[in-house]
């Protein structure tokens, strides 16, 4: 399995866990909102995954704690990409 495939699986696992635990609840709200906008379940999760990646990158590169407030703000902006 390639590194990118492993990373992709792990990002989807994070989303799955957030949805299952309803933590943060905005993840499920965002998934439902994107599906109502016409995105498929997979497309919606890929968009949410972009927000997860932004946070993971910041945690790893800058050694900062997970910024839940920024994560939620980025979720609310989807389908706009969460990149500066």
C-alpha cells in the first residue's frame, strides 16, 4: 500500500470517528449540508478531509495543539477550500 493511500485511509478514519462520536457535532452537520447541496457522501467526506489535513499539518509542522475553533470555521465554509 502506498503512503498516500495509508494517509487517505487514516484521514477517513478520523472523519468516521468524529461522525460516530458526534464530536465535534459540526462534522455531521457539515456532511449533511454538503449532501443536501448535491455532493455525494464520498465527495463530502473528501471536502471535510481537507479541513482535517489543514489541522494535522499545523499540528505536525508547527507543533501546535489541534485548533478546534479553526477546524469548525473551516467546516462551515465548505465547499470553499480551507486554504489561505
